[in-house]
C-alpha cells in the first residue's frame, strides 16, 4: 500500500489536541490588523475547535494524525 500525502496547507492551519479535537485559528487575524481595536484583536488570539461537519473532510487531508 503506498504512502498517503499530507496536504501541506491543512498541516499549517490545523492542529490536534491530546484528546483528538482538531483546532483552528479564526480567519481575519492579520488582514487590516492596524485599524482594529485592541478588544477585537484579542478575539483572534484564541484557537477554536473545528465544527463537527468539517472533521471528516480535514481528516482526509491529514491522514497520519
């Protein structure tokens, strides 16, 4: 059986927790960052879990996680 390729874009954007959740960063973190308030910029600092409807699709892109 041949090795599966990891999708490099997905590898950079998602990471797995010890419990198996897939975490992602919110979009819009760096675009027009200067004009956003400090409170708004703070909202982009946390990672959030991936929606359960997208988990199957992302797991195909990251076969060895």
